[in-house]
C-alpha cells in the first residue's frame, strides 16, 4: 500500500532513465539529481567535482544518442521533402566518430579541458584511461554503422521507414503525464497512425540491457492512449534492435497499463522518500551498489572509491 502524501510533498518527476539509475545505484542517483544541483544538497562538499563529472558519457550511451540523432534527422529531412541516402547517413556517422575520437584523445582526469564543449562530450572510458578504450570505441561505432545500414535497408523496418517520413508522423516527441504529486516524462522515438491504430517505435542499437524495458514502452502507450483517447488494443508498441536486426512487439492491454501505472507509483514513493534526504545532502541514505560492472561505467567512481575502477579487474 502506498503511503499518504501530504500537501507539502514535492512534485516528483518520473522518467524511465531516472528510474533505471535509481534501480542500479542509489549513490549515483544522489550525485546525479542532488549532489550536482545548484538548488539542493547545498552542504555537499564535492559539489564542484560532481558538476564537472556529470557530463561524462559512456561510449555505449554516446553512440546510442548519435543513433537517435541521425535517425531523427533522416525522418525530419524526409518529412520536408529531402530524402538522405544511406551513404550520407554513414558519412555523417563516420565524421562524428573521427571527431569524437580526436577530442577524447586529448583529455583525461589528469588533463581535463579548461571548459566544457557543448558540441563534444568527454567519454568516461578515456577520461579514466580505462584499458581498451579505443578498441571499445571502434567496436561501438562499427555497431552504429551496421545499425544504420539495417535501419535503411532491412525489410523488418520497412513499415516504420515508410510511415516515419510522413509529415503526420511524430519523431522524438516529448510527452508529460500529470498525476497527483508526480509527473511522468519521456520522449517517443517514432509514432504514427495506421488505420485505427497508433504504432510506437523505440530504437535500440544493441540487445536488451537487462532493464525493464517494457515499463518504458508502456509509459509511452499510456501517453498515447490518453492523448488520442483510444483503447489500449489499438496501440502497438515495438522495440527495434537495429544491430542484431530484430523487432520485438510488446502487448498493450488495460491490465498492462494499470500494472505499469502501479509500478511507476511505487517508484515515486521511493523517490519521494529519498527526496528529503537528498535535499539536505544526507549521503548515507543513498547506499553504494558496489557492483564492479556498474561502478566501472559510473562517472562518479573516483568520489565513491577514491580511484578509477577498471571494469576488467
């Protein structure tokens, strides 16, 4: 049973990325949403260091973001009457890869940039000088090339491509669901109407990351159902894994949507409970996960452990 919220309880914003971070490591969640903030955790002694580390990307995260950017641009250009060729998409991806590698070769934790670059991000693997960083980088961008090729050519995504170029299709559309004492926020990669149905597509470069991705997609379906005022059975949600070239459809029912809402409410309960501690920099309320794989991909690892973590150790 959920606890009773009072009128003084702050409005919590729920997103799948925020929920995913909390489920992996409470301490990282604190650094990301409280220790970093200029408005909360004002007694946090490492605030300046946290602020300098927050923008570090991992290689998989950066490549995933570039995938979304390139596909978004493809659809936006096509909706305006300009259809980009596969070569143009791949050339752009190659340019991004080369420029990013050159930038990251310049800097590390012992030689940080004098100021942040709004167009280029430091990568955690290079910043902490993790071994095989360049090999991991090359492998990730090779997957991006393969993923874009599959997006452009594979019959599996033909319906998505054909409908995504329509001006009526929504690309990277933000949504917000208002609930009592919390908000649900997200961004839908692609959505379009087909007959009496709405098709929702989420692009992924690799296989499942092991998280509860169905909850992410069901939050999208909830938004579409309420905005378009259509029954759940008229919503089709699909996760497109572009590098293994597989599309997975998730069922949408009233029961699934109700379960998703209940789970989001449970997440909000936990977030609300922790919010009071985060605002006053009560770090001990946020436990470390101490899982090597997770710690090695965390930008705040030197604050937690006093050293860089080698994920292969």
